[in-house]
C-alpha cells in the first residue's frame, strides 16, 4: 500500500506535498489509512484555495479560530509592524507594550474582576495552568487536600495529560490513557433542578477534596456540540459558592462571540473564578492562549514567601507577535458589528437547517449563535462524507454523529447558504446508504 494512500480528490499533487506527506504526523489521524491531505496555498475571507485552483468555503473557521475570516488586513498589518520592531522577547525580567495592552484590554472586556491574565501558547496549556492555579490557590490559602476536579460527561478540555483528566473519560480520544492520567470526578451537568440537587449532594460529599469545578459554558464542543442553557451555569455558580470550590469556565471554543455574546459567561450573568481563552483570541493568526483569574485568586499568590508564587513559564508566554494579533482582533470586535453578524448567522442557520429534521436518521437539529448542528442516529464512512463536502465546494468536517458548521463570523448570506445546502444534501445522501 502506498503511503500516504492516494486521495481521490487530488489529480495533481504538488511536489512539496508528495515529498513531505510521509514525514508529517497529522493530528487525530491514523497515518496508515488517511488519504493525503488537501494542499492549501492561499486563504482569503471565508475561502481556502487549493493548489489546483479550486476554492472551498470554510465551514469550520480552522478549528473555530478565524472569527474575522482569513487574512484580515488589519490583523495582518499589526503583525507585520510588530515583526519589524520585535518578534519576541522573554517575559522573565522584561516586558513589552503589546502584552501589557492586551492584559489591560482583557481585564476591561471580561466581566467582574477577572483582572489577571497569564499567557501561554495553546488552549490545552491554558487549561493546565488553570488547574495548577486552582490547586495552589488552596495550598496558599492554608487549606489542605483540595487537589481534584469536578468536570462533566461530554466535556473536552484538551489533549495534554492534565487536561485529558477532566475530559469525558469514555469519549474515544482519551480512553487509552486510563491509569496514566489523574482520576478526576466526572458527573452530569446540572441541567435541571433535579440534577442540581444531585450535584449539590455530590459536592457535599467531595468538596473537601475538590479544588474546582470545570466546564465549557453553553456548548460542549468536541464532545459533540452539546448545548445547555444559562440556568445550568447559574446553578454551577451557586453550588461552587455554597461548597467553597472554584469555578473554572473553559471558553476556548465559545469565547469571542461564537455563542452570541462576547463571552458565554456574560449571557448567564455570572463571573467564573478562572476563565481560559484561546482560538479566536488572535483571529486565527497566531498561537496564543490566556488563563484569567479573579482578584481573590490572584491575591492568594502574593506573599513575601517565594514558594507561594506561580512557578510556571512557557518560553513564548506573551509573545509580542501573538499579542499584536490579539490586540488587532479585539480592535475588530470593537469596530465591526461582529455580534450583530452572529445574530444574523444564527437566524439563517435556524431557518436553513430546520428541514433536516425531516431526513430519515436525523436525531436533532440545533443552533446556538454561529454554531449549526445536525445530529444523526449513527454515522459511518466519515472520510467519504468529508470527500463529498469538498466535491460540493465546502470544507466541513463531520465527527462522531454530527455534521456541523462554525463559519467565520464575517460570512455572507450566500456563502452560508452554500454551507447549509451542502449539509442538507449530504446528510440526506448519508441517510440513503
């Protein structure tokens, strides 16, 4: 068998792809069987241009990052200018304007007293930092034993070791690592008053050992685009206060407008103790993540004792290039009508995906902000479905039992209609098999 296997979508394979494909280890991929990936040579707006000149409308925003579309001139200009001045300098004993400006802007933008930001390069690492902060908060506060985490079925928080421990242990990506990662307390979200009572009793039993409760607010993304309402978040805040545990909200996916408000916690009117951000933070241009803590959490690390400091330091923490991109992205959220665009996307998704309910084998259709989901009873031949979407001129990646779109927030009505039409057509084809 040739390696990688031939991709039927590719007639002409660029030399760089043919030479490099045997050497590149791709994410979430069985390298022996996966076809050669699609060669992208240019991005612009909501389109990906392939090496053979074909254009695809991107329905995933490159794993939910490209909020403003690709190659937005304002972000590109900011990064170019920063590159000419200073691409990087360490934050150990040094500082620079982009990181200070970004930390200040996030403090003003986030609700309540979420005023203190620690920067890293990836969402998974920002979760690890949040967990480390939560554990040390209690140690610094003189309270022993609070070192475990409560998280929820259907949840996903990343692929590094500590982050894996707070993901749903029965979902496919991480089951191999049982026994190699810390065992956390996984339970059900309090989506009803009865489930709130069950979580209340659960925390009453375990609060003495729990540092924090962690969840993705409003939408559990990689777990299957599972939605819950604002009352669920309010219940979590109440229960964490009652049982004296911290509340960590992972807004890596949902932050920066994706669900309809700038941050999902704002919709519920709650303030978490720690929030993690990444993905759309830089508008899909540079790797950057943020772990943001409330003042009471930050102040627990202030001491004349050096051992009470947070001993963590990614080499590229607060990278100036990435911070310049993030500041430019925040400019766009301020200057351009992103949340109004999300409301328009939501209305169009509701209208155009609703007919999927009549397709045989469709379990549910759901929409939240700029997230549209068709859930099937079962789904097979994922590679075949992905191929059909490309043949329809769109880039959509079904997984599990869902066909979904998370388009750039700037997508126009016609391009979005092409995405939804492809979703309906190919879902119907899948039902006929």
